[in-house]
C-alpha cells in the first residue's frame, strides 16, 4: 500500500514549538492593537492547525506552550509566569483546557478520516480485484491476476499465488515480482485460500520481515477470500462444462443409435426379402424378375455401405484425419458416375445435368467428391416431391473458383434451419417422416472445407439448393486454361 512519508516524532514536536514561537512573536509585535480574547483565538487557531497537521502529541505540546506564552506575554504582570488576579487564573485554565480538548477532537477527526480513507482504498482495491477475477475460468489466469493485483497494491512486495483446485491435480503457481532484490526461501507473509471445500492454495508475500499491520492483514485476507471464491467458481464452471459435454455426448450417442438402427432396418429388410424369395424355390422367377431382385440387393447393400462410410468419415472429420488424396479430375465424370450409381433411387424424379466436359480440371479427391454429390443428391431426392426435377449445375465463377449447385423443387427451408442444416445430427424434418442419420450434410461440409472450399444452402423461388465453391488452384498451380463465365447457376 502506498503511504505518505511520515515525519519523525522529534521533527513533529520541533515544528509544533516553532509554530507557537512564530505566533507568539507575531502577536507580541502587534500587542498594542490586540485584545486578550483575540490573542486567545489566534493561539487556539495555531493549536488546531498543529493538531491537524502533526497529530495529538504535538497538538498538546503546542497547547501547553501557548498557555505559557499567553501567561508570560499577555497576562499582567508581563514577562513573568506569576498571576495576581483570580479571573486571570481561571482564564488561563479555561484556555489550556479548551486547547487540549480541541487538540483531541482534531486528532480524532484526523484519525477517523485516515481510517475512512484506508477503508475506502481497501474497498476500491477489493472491488477492482473482484471485477478482474469475475470473468476468469481457469486457475492459471486467476493466479496471475491475483498476484499482479496484490503486487500493485503493495508496491514493494513480491507476490506468489499457488492454486490447487483439486487434490489430484498439480498446483498452479504464478509470481509477480517487484524490483530485483533477492528473495528468501521463506515468504514473510502467508495467507491460505480457504473455502467450504477446504484449502485451495495460498498467497505468499515477500514484503518486510515484520508482521503485517492490521489494515494490511485485513486487506490481504480479503484478497485471499476473493481469490479462493474465484478458484471455486472456476472449478464449479469446469465441472458444469464437463457435465454438459457428457450430457451432449449421451444425447448424440442416443441420436446416432436411433438414426442408425432406423436406417439399417429398411435396407436389411429389403435384402432379406429378396434373398428369401430367390432361395425359396416356390416361384419360378423369370430372368428379368431375378435381375430386379438382385439389383435391389445390390442397391441396398450400397446403401448400407454408404451408411457405414458416413460414420467412419464423420469420425475422421472430428479427429482431423480427413485428408483428401487430391489430383486433377474432371467434375463431369464424377457427377456422371455418381448419377449412374443412383439411377434406381432417382427413378421417381427427373434429373437435369448442366456440367460441361469443357470445365477446367479440379484438384479434388474423386472418391470424396463423389460422396459429396451422392449425399447432396440423396437429400434432394428425399425432400423433393415425386416427378419433380433435381438439377446439378457447375460454372466457373471467377479465375479462382468453380461454383456448383445441386437443387430441387422441394419446399423452402426456414431461415434459422439454413444456418444449422450442416450441423451433425440436425434434422429439418421429423425423423418419422424422412429417414436419415443427419450425418450426410455434415460430411459434405467437412469434405468441401478439406478441399479449401465452402458450402451453404439457399432457398430458390421454385425450390431449394445446395451451393458449394471449389478452388481451381492447387499449391499455386492451375489448369492450363480457365474459361471465365460469370453466370451464377
């Protein structure tokens, strides 16, 4: 704490004596024009000022000297301490009593003012520390802020704050150093961080090898209490965060289990029915019917394979292990092969493709990009009404970007859902109305971003669309020619 340098006791008394001497000299020079009551008031004024500036002791000394000077110079007979009249004796006694009483009152007022100012400083420092600790949620930051604040409050102190929120964790220690003087192994002052949970650490202060003054001890204990509360609050916040993470993890696991079980049931039922029919021997299946059943088995097996692949890809994306095997590929070929595989699933819709063979080659992973188109088309086919058009278009947006759009004539999506449609397990439509795991669009987002692009969803005047942009360059390289067409699909 910063203190105004105090005068020594001897200097204070000496200044009090000099003040009375100066007042007496001045009054003596003006004695012819002053009445005794005026002299008394001027002496009392000097006593009050002395008590206010230098304290009670010098004030009483000034009162005694003023009593003697008043008697010696201004009470007859002059220049002697003898008093011949009773009223003069009473006047001197009253003067001395009043002077001492005023000195005590002034000294008490000064002490009360100093204590009030000290309390105000303590409250201000405590408030500043509380505000600094309010938004902190980790032990290291709390210890660093507390150590720095205590060091700034006690200017010449070196402070070390050690925090250990749980018994199984290593303590976190932060130190705020003042000056370059060497520190002893043992701190001068130690204050524990105690809460209802027990001891959470301690504050160590290297200041002066003496016990702290009452005001210093009171302030340091308040600082220790505030720091302990901040540590406990941070521990509770971390516990709450872990609980929320576990709750969210359980919710996601339940959602995954529900979605996967629902998704597995339909293709497995189809495969089981087809295989049972083929093996029963009760029906002489014609070649076309047998081929149709085998195609259904193959398609549903592909569906299961995509489902398992989505789960594995989502795991790789979350682990940051999804690394595209990029090479220069034709987007038209990838779209064509994807549509061929989805021929049966798209029988109830009309497909319109505007992906030119003249588009520049793209630095993409063909397998992953095929999965993006497969997931986006599956989503469009599920939500678009039968006998409507699903459109795939791609155009060069500028010299560095190719813009792709997969659209359908399905219902528009609410604006709030547009922002979350690529979140994991997020479903715009209830699961009992449209099947799916809620992973396909999340995987598309992860793959597109792994290629350095971005993906978003928009509502169209007559439907809904997924847009994604892919870079045309790869490590600074680009195709031999880039035809520019600023038309947006």
